[in-house]
């Protein structure tokens, strides 16, 4: 059985993911931006109501992963609060304009954690120019998971490179495929025998909104869990 991490942006989605067999939640907000840091209120609600582990995304804005010093301070401030809440882990990723991990900034962030939370390096990894070298660096920095689509749009397209990463990792860090995984291609990852996969199983909930140029924010997508996808994956995964 593959362990499944599901990306959720609401307490309702997180509870539904748990009900359908998720082993862990990646908690974020604004999935249509690729996810940003969720509110403390949402984190507290999930921490109170869920029985499965929660990893919280730390991403102060949309766009690239080249954060300036002030944005690093925001990430650190969020981490201080998360330590108090005793979440199981956090999901972070940094990449400078040259496609390298800015190690002094990463070290400053991790000094705040002080080894008290588990660490996922998210899909910023797919923008790194020296992924095999950086994999070893992340092991040294104490990360236990790398989320990747193998440098491609989807994990299915990048599976050969993901397999190479897993081979290089040699059990020292978990390589977790993510990106475009759904009930149609899930079996392919069973065949490759991954310990973890990551997916969102999302569908848009506000498709009925009509365009309104006076209130444009109404058109921003709202995503919810697609339980049909989760049920099909649950059946395939023998949960």
C-alpha cells in the first residue's frame, strides 16, 4: 500500500482526505497559486480535528522561490508559531535566480526549527540546476522528503528522472512523486513501488459564477476535494 499525502486548503477538504485514506495532509491556502502559507486559524482547526499528521506549507507569496531577506523573516515568524502548535512537519523550498539553493537563507530558517519538525523540500526542487548534488545537501540539512515531478509538468512525464533520484537517494531521503497524479495514472506509481505519493484530487467548486467586472475576485477559483477521485484511488490502493 502506498502512503498518500493530499494537498488541502480547507478543514472540510482535510477531513474528507482523512476519511478516504490519506496518510498525511499538506496544508496550504490558495491552491490556484500553487499554494501559499495557510492561516493560523486553519492550522489550529486541522490540528484539533485531524488524527493524521499535518505538514504546513511555508510559502509567503505566489511566484518564484527566490525570497528576499524580508520574506525569509516572514517564513521564520510563521515557523515560530508552528513550533508552538507542534505540527508534525513543514514544507519549504528555496531557489535563487541561478537555480541553486541559497544555503545561508535555508540555514537561517532551519535554525529556527532546531530539529523539532520533519521537513519536506517542495517542488522548488524541480527548478534546481544540480538536483543530484542538492539532494545530498538536503539530506545533510535534515530533510526527510523531496516532493518532485522530475522536472516535468507532471510526475507521470518525469517518472524516469524521479526513479533516478530515488536511486541516488538510496533510502537516505524519501523521494515523493507529485504533480498531475490522479485515479487514471495512480496504478503506474504502484508499479514503481513508491512509499509516498502526493496529489490534490481537486475540482473547482465555483464554476457557476458569472463574470462580473465590478467584483472580479468572485471569479477566482475555489477548489474542493473530488471524492470520486479519492474513492477510485482508495480502491486501487487496497485501503
